[in-house]
């Protein structure tokens, strides 16, 4: 037996030693692992973080052995919720206690926690629940008490040492509180849980400590006891942080430290008893010697209310009693407070007896500094208060003998009741006595006999609102009833909405109470009313007022604003103006609306004479001037305005009204102005006419102005108006009138004119043939004056024309976005119109019954005097002019005048001539330099003679047109020097259109008989030129166009006929010389070829067809011989027949730069070609071209109508056969380019060749090379 015991003892010692050794190895091993394998620490952090959805940073790990088991310490711990970049909590040390017994049984969770120096921040969330900064997220679930209880059940102990907590909340002083040293401990034992807490608070409370025990789950344990002490709480600091004190008062207050200790017991999940001792130090006000609030102390006791079987779950759970309220203030000893609390609801109910009003006033002064000078006394015997989770706070009490004595208000005694539910306050009055004194709003004191009704107030988003319901005040002087509300915004003036009714047997006595403070509105009216109304009874008074008081009396009411006071009385005596007879024993109504006071008298006496209905008015009570007026509404304007011509004002207005004719509905007001104070001036008679759609006619206007609305005011100075609206032939007008010097009346109208829509409004002054050149909309100002005798001044029209485009030829063209000042003057008798346009041109138009008889334009030359004849005349000087454009303009004006002549019988507006000096007279891309032309009518026959004087253009041209015949142009010019310029942008291709001169009718072409002694185009001298053409009944014939003795000699003839919708034409030409390029440019075509010598023989026909000059119907032949020149790299455009040898496309397609192809095109030595043209296609098998380095042979088809190719092209180097690639340098770049191109096409190298051939197909714009071949 001893041996066996010895064996057991030995085994126990060995086992114990093994555990100790193992523990040591574990401690050392953990440290070794921590130093040598940091990934172990990271893995542990990842595992812990995975359970928390957080990233855990651990600075170090240490395993130590304690009596109950191992302790794992994690140092420098940072806990960051995943998705956040800042840690939510940090700890110096996190200790995890493990039970050796639990580990043996396979449980690996700790049974104890130690948190050393944890740091975290709590803030108030949007849902008013506390949130951990940098951890909580919107949508996080509330605290799970089941999870808390489960965790507590597993823990033997939890200890927090030296915690640093930051609480952030706008309601805290300074917005936050920092608790630097907080300790807490929870331990689990056989009897449940024990807890302890202590903390050093922020500067607004000194110390918090507490302890207790509980059993059962939280938050409602089965049994518990607790004690909590809070000391040194600075109640004023808390009040300041919550903005409960006015800033100025908060700075002066001191003291008010609060201490409390709460003890209690909790059994069977219910509070059984509790006791709280509360002590408050005195609150001192630096502005007063006595404390604002004395030191107070009180004891609060609570006791559980036993539940009876079957009791409702909503019954009260415990009662409360406040006793021993002590302090240096009268009435505190009689005060008592009882109540009950329902925990399940939860809800609180309190009942107070003998409420000390003096204490309530002291507390109110903490919030409202203005109550410092107020004395309030009352008796409140019973007060009830209740609040619940789902029920807002409610307070109710009755009061009696309420008196208020304040510098701004004195009233009482009053009796009634007060009720508050949440933020809604209701005050009901039952009786009153004494007097009412409100110095600012009531002069003197008003006896108070009775007061009943209800006042209530409640907060709004922008402030407070006070409502009055059936308030009734009765005194010996008057009886008043009122209902409505007043809104008191945080910023801005009060907003009222009130209706009131009153009566007074002695109205004059009541008016003596009208206040006279200087800063109140309507000072003069308030002074005038009690002085003017000396006697009378007020039968009924009604007041309506709504709006912000800073806009009172709402002279121009906005939506929702109104102010109306209506007084009805009898036996009223009114002394309205010193020195004027008084109105006695009047019966009627006085109404004040906005700032407009009106008196409607049904019967009265003046100087003993009975008066019938009359109206008096003070138009602006702030400037009290009585207006006794007569009105007529909806009458005829002409009759109303006749008042001006048949009154003492007739000398001023009679002739003015004769000059205009006004008809239509209008309102008339005739005012007699009587100032109620001497400084406001003398009596005045004036009036207004309010047009309601009237119509005005005046002989200078193109039509009636209709739909006139607005107010026209008249006085001894004249007519006044601002913003009269009307419509003149579809154009909206905005008109002002004002009197000016010499008894004249000035009228200014503004309009926005849009053309062509509003052309009718200008047709009286500007014909449609001129209006068509303007497009857009622009603002115009029109002004004129009417003299006292009715005479009309000139009418001026001014505009900058912005928004209006003028599509006149150069130099008068203008874009819509540009500005160009326009000053237009129309004679008062409409006989002339003068225009000054942007200092570019002065235009004078004479009119006869609205139709132009003379139009004279002078460009930039004030010294030039136009002839005194009717018609169109143009003169002056300009740097440049669009000749073709102005030809079209003049033609259109002449033709337009002729049409008017046919329709009206008026004399036509003819072109009478001109005198123009033009720096550049442009004809499309051609121009004449330094041209001086004079034009005048011919005396022997209808037409014009135009003399050209200048260094480059000399001679004479006549233009005649017999009645019913074609224009005949004849000319004899000694010299005609034409300049050309490149098209900018170049003439575009004609986009597949096959018909040329589509818009020209050959029947309209003129007879031509022109001889020019010397024709020059740029630097090319063409010698003499002669042009003869005859207009035919069915077309036009070119008899002969001939050039001789110059760079190009030859002739051309042709015919162009159109009969019954069918067109046919023919032309023959033969030219030889070196001026082919200049001839093309002079005709307006792009020059596609330049040659030292050229020979062109052509015969062309257009077969009969319905389309016109259609290239698809073109037949004929062309012989072409060119020497030493260049095919230029330009599109032939409409002159397609000149594109028969469009070789400029070849180098462009090869995309190489070689010497034969200069920048302008393809150079050649010789070109020979014959073409047979059939149905718009030119065929040839002998086109031969020699260039400096090669010979080119072409055969096939060129589509003049379709603009395409189908030709075989052969290129042969001049050096002969057997040319190697190396010899391309000697053979010329063209050969080299061909070799390169053929190698690319054949996809094989070419060592030698004698010629290259390929087929050119496709459109002129994008030809392609096909079927390449070479001979080696």
C-alpha cells in the first residue's frame, strides 16, 4: 500500500512537472514564434478579424501562465472595420484568459477579458442611437441583447482599465466630452454578476462612480441593486451647450453645480424602491445682487406598485414622490409632487399642488432674459403632466388672479386655463378685469371689463405661430372680437392673418387711443384720424389683415397679402382740412385697403346743405392727400377724352386731341386733390384714362393701333404714360408719353420688328421689294412729337439692327449677329423717308400716298447732289461693289414698280441713273479696277446710257427696252480691262447635274451689239472683240462672237431655242492662239489648260429634249491641238466639255511627285486629239500627248454627262525599249512613277520595259486603274 501511494505521488509530481515544463515551452514557443514567424501573428489577427468583419493589427503576442490557465496578451492592438481607412478602437493590451479545465475539455474560447487603455469615440447617429465612430454604418442592427447575455455567460470576468472615451454630440457643451480615465469591472459568481464603474468626467462634471449586482438577462434582470453618484455637474454649461440660454444672459450667469446620488433595488424584473437626493447650488447673475435662482435641494422617492392578478400590462409600475423641496423662495414649503411610471409603455404621469409661480418665473428668466423686468403673479393650485413613448408631453393647469406688469404690457387680473400637448400651447380666458396697457400699440389705458376666447401657439419650421380663436374683449369704450394667427419667423418680420370686428358708441373717443409712436407706419394718417373725426358713433368696424408686417399696409399686395379696414358709422363730423368746410352728420363707410383710404358717404351736410352720394379718398395714407373723385367705367374713350377739351384744360389739350382719333372702351377718373397737411401742397385737379382695348388712328401711321391698354394720366403739364400696350398691324408696341418744351407732347414707342412677318407695318414707308432683303428680328425705337396746335413732327426710327440680316449686295450686306446703326426719319406728312445706314449710305425716299416715287442712294460722299427727278438714282463712292448683285436689285425694284403700276395705275418707279466711283466692281470672280460710271436716262427712247470713265474701262453702253420687246444692249468701248481671281472657295463640282444654265430662259436674253477696241484679261491682250446676238420669239441666236488682232483669234456662233417645253441648241467655234486660258477665265470658268499655242475647232449640238441644255443630249465633234503648256489641277465644273483631256487626275492617282507634274498640273510638249461626241460621251482613239519624258496615248470614252472614264492609257518612255529601273533617273520621274505604280499593281518587280499600259475607269472624282500591263 505505501508503495502504491508512493507510485501515485510520483506520477502526480511527474505530471505536474510536465505541465510546468509544457507551459514554459508554450510561453517560450509563443515568443519564439512571434519573433521568428510573424505570419503566425498575422494569421491570428486574420482569424479574430474574420469573426468581427474587421482588420486587426497586433504589435506583439505574449503567452503567460496564471493560476486558472494561460493568458494570451495582444499588444498594440488596432481594430479597423473593413471598408474604413481609420481604426475604430485601439488598445495598449488585450488580454484573453483561458481556463485550463476548458482547454482540456476542448473549449478554446476565453473566459475572461482585460482591456488596457482602450480608445474609441461615440457619436449620435441619424436614428439618435449611439454609434462607434469609424465602425457603425447605416443599416447596422441595434444592440443584440441576446448576444450580450450569451457573451456574459461565457465570461468569468471583464475588466476595462484606464479607458479613454470621446463622446460627440451637438447637445454637449462644446459639442463633445472627453472621459480620460474610466474603469469598469464585471465579475460572474455563484450569486450572479457584480459590477463597478468609476470615471473622471470632462470639465462640466467632476466624478462618476457606481456599483451593484444583478442576476438574470439584460436589459431587464431578475434581481438587482445599484448605487450611482454623480458630482460636480455644471448645469449651466450643459444649458449653454444645448442653446437653452440667451447668449448675453449665459455670459453673466455662474454657479448652479448639481450633485445627485441614486440608490435602488430591482426584484422580479421590477423596480421595488429607489431614492435620489438632488442638490443644486445657487445660480448667480452678475447684473443683479440677488441670485437669479436660490440654492435648492430635494428628495425623490420611488416605490414599486404590486401587480394584481389579471392586471393590464399597461398599468403603472411604480410611484414617485418629491418631498422636502427646500430653498430661499416663498411657497416652496406648500409644494408637493406625486406621480407614477409605467415601464412597459413607458410613460410618466405627474401631479403638482400649489405650484410656486415665483419659482417658475425664476426658471423662465434663465431662458428669456427679457423677463428680468417682468413681474408675474398668479395662483396655480393644480397642475398635471404626462409623457409616454408614443404620447408627447402634456401639461395642463388652471390659473386665477394672473397679473402681468411689464414695460411693454400690463394686464390683469385674468382667469383661465393653460394646456400643452407636445409643442402646441393653448391658453383659454374665462374672465378679466382691471385695465389693459400696451404703450406701443395703444395710447393710454383701456378699461377691461371682460375677456374670453382662446390663444394657442406652436412651433413651425421657420419659427412660431400664434392663433387666436374667438377672442372677445369688452370695455366701456368698445367691444372687439378677433380671430386669426400671427407667424413669428426666426428671421424677418412677423406675418399676420387676422379678422376682427368691433363697435363703439363713441367712435371719436375710441380713436383717441390710436398710438402715435414715430416708428409705426402711417404716421400722418394716425395723426389725422383722431383730429379729423371729432364726433360720431361706430356702428361696425371690420378689419382684415394678412401679410408680413414689414410690408404693411401692402400697397401693392402680393399673393396672400391683404389689409382692409372698413368702418361704418353715423352722426360723424369730419374736419378733413383746415380752412375747408367740415362734413357734418355724415352717414357712410370709411374703408382703408392697403395704403388707400376711401370714404363713401351716402348722406351728409355741408354748410347746412344736404349732400347726395360722394366719394373721398386718401390714395396713400403715408402721405395723406384727400382725393374727391368721379369715375366712369367701360365708357367710350372719345367721350371721356372730350372732358379735356371741354374743361378748363381745353387750351392745353384740345388741338392735341384733334390730331388723334381714339375709340373704344376706357375708364375715366377725375381727381380733386386736397392735401391734408400744409406741407403737402395746394389742391390740384387731374385725371386718368385707363384704356381697355381702345383703337387709335393717326394719318401718319400705316394703320390703326389696336388693343391699346394701360393708363394715360393728364394734368396741367400734359399727358403722361409709361408702358402703354398696343398692336400696329401685328407688331406689339410699348409706348411712353411725356410733355416736353413748348407745350409739345413726345411719344416714344418700342417694338421688336421681325421680317418678313411684320412687313405690313413697314409697307407704308418701305415697299415689299426692299423688305425682301431683310430677314430676322431686331429692336426698334420710334419717336415723334405733337405740337399744341396738333401739328406732327418728323417720326424717327432708330435701331442697331442686331438680329436682322441684310442680304443686300456689297457694300451694304450685314450678318444678323452684327450691329449697324440705322437712323430712319419719316416726315410728319409722310411725304419722305430719310435713311442713314451705318455711315455707309444715305437713302432718301419720296412717297406719294404711301407709294415711293423717288429713291436716291448716296454712298460715302456728302458733296454729291442727286438730281431733282423721280425714280431710282445711285451715286457716291465705295471701295468695292457687287455689280451682278446690284444689277439684280435695281432690276427687281424697276419690275416691282412696274407691277404696282399695272395694279394701281400709279406711275412706275424707274431707274433714272447714277454716278458711282468704285474701287473694284466685282462680277463674280471677275472685276474691273478704278471704275467710274455715269448712268442717265435717254431722251429719244426708253432706256439708259452708261458712260464708263477710268483707266481700265472706257466707253459707252446703252440699255433700251421697247414696249413688249426684249432688252437691247449696245456698246462701243475703247478699252475693257478685266481682272480675274481664283474662286475662294474654288468652284465646286456640279454634283452630277447634267443640265447647265438651268434657270436661264433663252426667250428672256437680250439683243447684243457690242464692240470693244481693246480687251485685256489680266495680262493677256485679246485685241478687238465684237459681239452680236439677236433675241428671237422662240429663243436666242449668237450671230457672231469674234476676237482678232490679239492673243487669241477666232469666232463663235450659236443658237438656243425653246418651243413648247422642248429645248435644242447648236454652237460652232474656231479659235487659235495663246490666250485660251484667259478666255476661259473671262467667261467665268476655271482654266483647265494653259498653252503657248492652241487650236480648238468644235461643232456641238443639243438634241431636242424637255430638260434644257442637257449634256446627255450633246452631240458633235472637237479637234484640239495644244503646244507647250500645262493641264491645270482644277475641276472643270460646269464647263465639262473642256474636261476632255483631264490629265490632271493621272499624277494625282499615282500619288507621286515628279518633275513633269508641276504644282499647277501636268506639263506637256504637244497634245493632239479628235473627239466624236455622242449622247454626252466623247470618243477618241488618237489622243496623243508628249511630255518631256514620255509619250502618252489614250483611246476610249470620256463621259461628259456622267463624269466618268473608260479609257486605255499607254505610257512610253522617250529613251526607247529596254529601260532598266536604274535608268528611271535618266528617263525622267514620270517613267519612274509609272514603273513604281505598275510594280505595285502587278505585285512583282519590273527589271526592264518599253511601255506601260492600263485602263482608267470610274468617276472623274475617284478614277481607278485596272488591267495593267507592260512590254519588257
